C-alpha cells in the first residue's frame, strides 16, 4: 500500500516548474490577445458613433461585472454542453483574453481620446491623410500615454491567471494545491508561490510607476 | 446540443441564492469600510518620515499589490492555520479583501493628497482660516473628488473578488451556487443565475455611487 | 474556398450521421481510448501518489474497464463540480468518481448499479471523546462542500436545533482533512474509507474515528450520459464481473489492506 502523505522532495521540482511555465504561458497568451483585441475595440470605440459604442460598451460591461471565476466555470461548462469540449488551457485562454480585452479597450480608448482634436486638425492641415494622422499622430501619442495603465492591467492578468485553476488548468496555484494535499505543508508551499508572483510583479509595477512619474513631469 | 435546461430547481432554491448574495454584499461593504480606515492610516504612515511606520506601510502596500488575491485568501485560511491561527472562511476572505483594499487605496489616497498643491493650504491660512477649516473646506473636498472614482472601482473589485470565497467554502453567492449545483448537478442553470446576480449587484452599486457623486459634487466630477 | 467549406460541411454531416447509429460503446471501441474521469481528491478512491501520478480504487476500476474493452485508458482528473460538465461535453466517456446516486442527480445523468457503499463517519482528535453523534453538539464540525455527508450532517443539526454557526464547509475533501489537521475544526465528517486510510498515516496518529452518521449508507454508482442506455448496460455487466472475477476484492485489498467485507459484497450484489 502506498503512503498517503509524503514530504516535499526534489522530484516535485518538475511539477512545480510545469506549474510556473503554465502560469507564464497562459498569462502571455491572454496579455497578447487581450492587447490586440483591446487595441482594435478601443480604437473603434474612440472613433465610432454613439450606437456602436453602446453596443460594444454593454458587452464589455458584462465581462467586467461578472467575477472571472464565474465566467470561467460558465464558459467551460457551456461550450461543453454545446458539444465542443475544450481543454482547460484553451477555455482558460479564451476567457482570460476576453476579460483582458475588456479592460485593455478602456485603457486604449482613453489613450486615443487624450490626443487633442486640435493636434489632429493641425496634422490634417499639414497635408496628412486621415490614415496618416492616425498612424503618425494618434497611435504613437495615444499609446505612449497609456503605457503605465497597460502595464497595470497586464500585471493584474498575471495575478488573475491563478483563477484558471478552477477549470482544471495546472497552473502554479493548482500545482501547489496538489502538493499541499500530499504533504500537508501549506505554509512553506504557499510562501514559495507568493514569492514567485512577487518577483515577477514587483519590478514591473515599479517600472510602471517610474514611467508614469517621468511622463507627468 | 444535448442539454435540457431545468429552471424550476433554481427558483426553488432562490431564497438560498439571495441569502448568498446578501453575504457577498455584506462582506464587500465591510471589507471596503475597514480597508478605507486602514488605508488612511497607511497613507499617513507613508507620508510621515518616521522610518518603522513607513517601512510597515511600504511592505503592506507592495505585498498586497503584487500577489494574487487567491494567494492572499489561501494564506489567510491555511497559511495562518499552520500557526494555529484559525479564521473562519468569512473572516479569512474578509481579511484578505481588507488587506488588498488597504494596499491599493493607500496609494490612491496618497496620490490624491499629494495632487493638491501645498500653496492652497498657505493661501487658506492667509485668508484667516484655521487648519481645520482649511482641511474641511479646501483640501478634503478636492481630495475626495479625486479619489471618489478609484474608490468606487475598488469597491466593485471587492464584490467580484469576494467570489473567491468559493475556494475556502464560504457561503457567499458563489459558494452557495457551488453547493446547490453539486447537489442537483445543474451547473449551467445555477451559474447563469449567479452571473446575473453579480451583474445586477455591480450595476446597483455603480448607480448608487453616481447618484451620490451628483449630490456630493453637484454634478461636476 | 466555398468548395472547401462545402466539403467540410458534408464531412461533418456524414460523421454525425455515422455517429448517430454508433452509441457510446461503439465510439469508445472505435476510438481505442477510454476517457475515464476520476476525482483525484478522495483517497483511497482517487489520489496522486508520491510520483504525482493518479492512483486509487477508482483508477484501478478505470484500468479494469479499459482492459475488458480492449482499449487504452486516459484518466482525467476532475473536481466534484467537473463531473457532469465533463460527461455532457463528451470530455469523459464515464466518470468513476464515487457519485452518490440521488434521485435528484439522476434527473441529469445516468447511473449504473452501485459499485461501492460508504458509511459516513466522524473523525476527530482523540481528546475530543466523541462517542455518539450527539457529542458533536458544541464542537466545530466541518465537511466538504456539496457532498452528501454535508447535507446529512446539516439536516441532523437542523433537526436537533443546533444551528449552523459551528459548521465549516471546505472546498474539497483534502482541504477538510487539512483543516482538521491544523485544528480549524474539532471534527469532520467523511467516509469511513477515507478516514481509515488517513488514520494509518503518521500525520493523523493522534486522531480517532468516531460514530457513524445514524441510519445512512452512501451508495455510489458510475455515471455516464443519461441517454446512453446500451453503454450503461455494459457498465452494469462490468460491475457484476468485477465482483464475480475477484477484481473488486483485489482492488479493495490493494487500497484498504484487507479483504472486502462480506456485507459490502452482498449489498452490491443486491444492488441496494
């Protein structure tokens, strides 16, 4: 008979590394996809008329007003019930990316709207076409202004990726939970997990604040 | 699709779900209130130059902002448990939310305070105001206006994050939903209703907050 | 492009029309793999061994089933809440996950005959001296969220007028034992099998098994999609053979250290 509880050992490092890797992968996917979609939606919202805005706005609103954990459970169950079971990684990436998009689109929209109309008129009067104005004036200026907020959203996505564990994705927190069950040593394992997130998040959040301060001057 | 929706079981259990929603609201309001109180103290500590206080405040803020909420909740529940400190699921979730709220709001408050130029204070004094008057009529109203919106966001965030109570067996809206669905296996129905309830709660909070803002700031925010 | 799409649509239509006649049993055999869902959070029925591989009574049953079907076995780790969605979505063909066969749940999924019977029991620190269920009155009691024993305990507590203030839910079976180990609660309710396994470990040597939940047997079945009757028939026959061919006793012996009790075998034979 096997013993139920065994202490943490070096042979567990493979499992922990897999957990760390999975956390990184799903965060990167969500940030990249969320940023691209957020950029598109944010731009469309800044450009378009009220009706389109209301439509976009209400969808994004739902994504921001329902807890991520509920969205994950609902989505993975729902696509399953529709007959298209998705692997936890795929379902998790989709939900997390859309969730990221909802926040990113607001960030980008405010960036685009921060570029004053007079600057655009000036650009047009210099003979630039509409697209040139967008490409050379609005995008670079608008994007630079929102970099700190973009970084803030990205960092919160890394932290929120821990929730994908509820649909069975073996990211760092779920891995550590499995180890806690086997070792009954929650404290050591949890502190390790905390340090990992802190090491990733702390320097980046400081950098974000540094950039923000520099831009304010 | 192979799924037939059975809604009547959800309606039969509505009282329990509403009760869960009440607990959700309850824990978020309390977490916000305590978070604000602690954040004010931490902000003062950070702006004060006395080393030990400033140090504690900095560590608090950085840990709260740079680790996942789920981690904080596990830590409050099983992490502290290893030291023989036993919080109930409710208290564990509450303290994790207070910890995070305080961490984020400290920076909000500090930013809000520092955004008001010191010259305004001296100007009010030269107009013959006392310090208390200067704060009451000049500094604080402006500060409140700057921090009002971030505070509302933080409150909505606490409501959504209290759903993590599901992971320590707390009987708030998500935990109740989880229990009911595992008794009947009606996962989709129960979670759809829970999602709608969260949506309604957040919208009500935002609506109330904008009504309040209109009264407080006479429309200009 | 359009031609490609049309081909795809036809291919899909053709596939669905084939699978409309093929039931789950055919599908599994043709696929050559059995996707078997197990809750690996419920020792000794399902857990991760020291190499972080799935192990346990339920996992052995998955492997036995794969063997008689002549297919490979893919064990999927499920949480309690995943069991139904995984079936409905086709992620799993069958869930061998100690699922209590309540009539409420049977409205949603199909159950086989029972394959195991648990008793619900109290486990507590030896200082607590719990002799009967009434002794739990002023103690902090816990159980895993959404389990049948949670429901039973709460019903009992309500009936006795104890209120629910002393009760704590845990997300999972493992969390409940961790809570007991740490001293968060004075006692938890779990299954006799899980308790017996835990008591053999060094960590739980100061704990003792207490009274059983009065008048309750937890009868569990294998679950599959509700409309797959032929598949459920096959699974029923499989369960009968598990007892007849001695595989049940072998798995029991492996995970509990003793032969399967005669009354358990008898009650499974009686399909109680």
